[in-house]
C-alpha cells in the first residue's frame, strides 16, 4: 500500500515505466533471464516499498534524478514481486584486499538456485560521420560508447559474479534501450556483433535541424520533453508548436541533449523517440 502522501499518479507512473522497461527489446546481446522468470516478472509491480524509498524527499536528489538508479529500483521492485524469488541483494561491492574490483547489481535466489543479474538501460546515437573514442555508437553524454559499455558488461561485470560467488548458477544481462539514427545517414552495413537485431530505434538531430525535420512530419501533432529519471514510458501532451518552442528555449541557454517523445492522434501507437543535441556534440566536454 502506497502512502496517501505520494502525489496523485505516482503509482501509475511507476507501473507504466515498468511495463515499458519489461517489454523493451534488448539493445546489447547477452545471457538472458530464463523464460519462467521473465514470464513471472512481466506483470504489474506488487512490491512498491523500494520505489517509495527511492522517491522519498529525504533521499539523495542526485540519486532520484539518475535514470540508471531509477531503472535498478524498478527491477528490484519487480524481483520482489515474484513469489519464487527471495534473498534479493542489490549493489554488492566486490573487493580484493583494499582494491574494489567492481559491484554486482543483483544477487537473488530463484527457487533453490542463486542467480546474478546485471542491469543497464542504454541510449546511443549512431553517427557514420562522427566518432568518439573510435566509436560511431555514442551516448548523449559523449563519454559513453556502446563498445565501452558492452565490453565492461560482458567482459567484466558478468564474469565477476561467479568469480566472487562460485555458488552462482548463472549470470544474466538485462540491457534494454534505444539506438537513435540520423535521418540523413544510412544505418551501418555491418552493425556491431553485440548489438541486438531487434533493438528499438529512434531519430537524432542537431538543434538547428529539429524545426525543419518536424515541419516535414505533420502527422506528429503531440510531444513532450522527457525529464530524468523518467526516460521510459511517455505520454506526449504538448502541441508540436509548443514542443518546438520548449526545445529552442532549452538550447538558447544549454548544450545538454534532450530526449523527446512524439506522437500523432492515435493513442495506441508507440510514440517516436528523438534525441536533440547541440551543434558541437559529440565534441563538447562530456558531462
């Protein structure tokens, strides 16, 4: 039971975000959770205590605004909502003497076996003409690339589980996300091997390109700017002209990318995702 002190719509927001996350196709390929677990957790959240704690006004505002932390909290609530899952442990530091080797996202027991789960919700922009750290798959924060993240997840984080806890039966990866393409560039002929072929797609544009692009899409009549940590489910409600004004106002005083959701009149159609970046991306300083 959620306290009546929570703003109206909080629980609905969490449930919609979990539904979006649970149904988002993988971005990075890796060992997937067994179907029986996926079937059990792909339903409305029943255990909401960790979300209440996460959004408590007395908790760290910095943590509350991090998309990754919010994603992990949703996953923890989902694990806690599965009756056959117990002994959930979150954010376990792994140390060797005075040296920290890393941190495991989750350990949990499913029926009689111990499992390890790594979580990463990722957003990357593919650019054939731009690179960062020798990568064409660049995060909105340009210090992050798909190669760097997938190498860390698959080459370090997943093996670290069994290295630290030999009794682990299996380690799994849950890495949903969106890959954004520029409308004037062709997708790569040979995508990275770690990239899932069924990944969700969106568009990216520079701030100076956005108005002309949107004016060519009269069917997109509604939109919204997604605010951290709520980069998951969306409900576009501004008119396209109001959205244009907001985006242009944002870039008049900031170089930070913004993620948008755009839609037409049909409520049942999944909104289109768009990242708008400043003219210097990805060569501005990483934030």
